[in-house]
C-alpha cells in the first residue's frame, strides 16, 4: 500500500482497531477525530491500545469539534 501511494499520504477510515494495526506497523502518523455533542451512558475507548498522541490542532465544524493529533514515536 505504501509503495502504491508513491510517497503520497494514505487516508484510512475505520475504527480504533484498524488505526491501531497501522500504529503497530509504524505506519500511523496522525489521527483526526470528529467529536459530536452526544451524552452516552457508557462506551468503548477510541483506540483499543495505548498510542501516545500530541494535540496539533483543534477546530470547530458547526456543532462538531475536530482534533488533529500527531503520533509520538518512541526513540528507536
């Protein structure tokens, strides 16, 4: 997939497990999250594994908040 993109960005859309799989392979650079104003009685974590993120940008799109995080990589 990386070679087919020819150096361009790849946008993946899916749940936290899919994002986690890309993070495990060292292929996740950033996470963009849209937050809707809904109150729930419970729920599941956004990502099913620990991924260290750094908030880069926070914005608003109508009633939604949009947060862009970069993935913090551990020194090799």
